[in-house]
């Protein structure tokens, strides 16, 4: 049984690494795709929107109809979909280069569906494995995603630097090896049974709980705070501070992901006071957004982007832990609806950056500011977009303050109960 759990954990971990590929492949290629094919910032941001909206649809399907799915089969098919999506993403533009964007979109939809399945199913699978401290196991799972991002960005950046921008399709093919490994591992183990609502009405009753909506809103703004910076920090550093792409990727996305992974790893090892971690993390993220947008010094902007990763590290997994602990009978529904909230935030945030950037570039008033500030129109556009995105962690501060008070109140109630004489 121990060996079976070891293989199962390895399958789940490699699936989460595949999610880091799915989520970060297109952002890693943003500037390359813009240079090679002339895609606008809005079209580039649309790839992120498609990614997370597809995941959102999967999340919602499992929120209401999880009882109608074969959970074990769905888990095992998840990495298979990732492989298929990456193959279409990489191979089809070779045959129809004029339809490159279309094939990238189709590939994105397919591997994003696998990402949605992974978000909904991998966490409850890990939760179903016996453990002394389930909260830390969940944090470990999410930390592996962050370290996966570090590996994806470093390997991808070095590969593109050594082999050239034209080789981006081969990079996607190489990344397909990871979900292929996950598929093999899942074939060698059994997936434990996870609880699901017996019918759709059982899931609908959960929406009457105000606390559920608080959790969904919290993970929405937490997800937006994390993914907006994670998806755009490389392009932001390159455009706003004229940092070369390789340096922007390595120092931007990699440092952001490394600090994200560090925060989650530390919590998985020594984590406590979840409410305080969430609240102060949101406050720190808001400061990082504002500093990165307003301070004109490249080093300061870089540090702010990197530190933001540490600040947002627990906003998504921490909210998930809080929600599933408070609603223990939620089962797959709770994981699915929380994933839906996070994915919605992760889709809205990055797309907002693209829309605001293109809007500033197209506006007549922006040219006057560029002359006054001594920067280019694209630099101004990216700074305005990043500053506007600070609204996500700012609102998150309010929501996590409520969660902080609730956690503190629940702990005090538990202590009072324990002190009562038998």
C-alpha cells in the first residue's frame, strides 16, 4: 500500500508540474509570438483568458455534476489530454503556418481542459491519502507547481536562447514528456475514492452558505493577484525597463515562481497561523504591485515582482485549505467551486493587463505623457496596466481580514470547548 501511495503521489506531483507547463507556456512565448507573428497584446492576453476560462468550465461542470463522472477514469485521462493539447499546439503550425494562432488556441483549449481536471481532482486525491498533517500535504502539492514553473521557465528560456526563437514548437514537444510520464504512473496505481455530492441539489444547497461565497471571492482575488503578476512579470520587465528577454524570463518569472515556491514550501514545513499568512500576504502583494508600477528603477521593479511571489504564495492554496476545512462535507464540489473562483480570477487579471495596455497604446492622450515622462508608449501602457491590477490584492485584503477574524474566532471556540469539564 505504501508503494502504491508513493506512485500515486508521484503521479499527482508530475501532473501538477504539467499544470505549470500548461499555465506558463504561452506567457513564456508572449514576446516571441508577438515578434514572429505580430500578435497584439490583447490576442496574447486572450490565450491566458482562454486557458483559465476553459479550466473554469471544467470546474463548474464538476461543481454541479461530479456525481455523474467516473472520478478515477477522469484523473487518469487528465495527463493524456495534456499530451494531446501540447502536440496540437506544437505540431499543427508546422503544416498550416497561416493558421498558427488558431491552432495555438485549439491546443490551448485541450490542454487547459486537462488543467481544469487537475485542479479539481488532484487536490482531493492527495487529501484522500492518509497523512498526519493534510494541510501541509496540500501546501506541498501546490509548492511543487511553483517549483515546476521555475523549471519550466529556466529550461524554456535556455532552450530558446540556445536554439533560437524559431524553435518554440520543439520546446512544447519536449514539455509533452512530463504528462506522458504522469500517464504511465497513473496506469501503475489505483486512485482512491473521493466523496462527491449524491445529486445536483446537494451542491446547490451549498450556495446558500454566505461563507462559501466569501471563500469563492477570496480565491478569485487571490488567484488574480497571483496569476496577473505571474503571467505578465516577464513581459512587463522586458517592455517597461528594456530588459532583454532571457534576463526578463530568468529574473522575472523564475524569481517570482521561486519565491512563490519558497513561500509554499516553508508553510508545508513550518506553517501556522493561516489567517495571518493570508492577510499579510495580500497586504504585501498590494505594495509590490504599486512599487513595481511606479518606481522607475529596474532593480527595484524586479525585486517587487519577485517578492510578490512570496506574498501571494498561500493566497490560493491557503484559501482552499480554509474552505475545505470549514466545509468538510463539500467533497469534490468544494474543490471544484474553489477552483472555479480561482480560475476566474486568474483569467480576468492577466486579460485586464492586455486590454489596458492596448487601450493606452491606442489612446491619443498617452503620447503627451510619454514625452513628459521620457518613456515609450509601450512602457507607459505596461505601467498603467500593472498599477490598475493592484486593485486585486487591495480588495483581497478586506476579504482575508474577514477570514482572519473567522479563523481566530473558531480557534477560540475550540479552546473553550476543550477546557470544559467532561
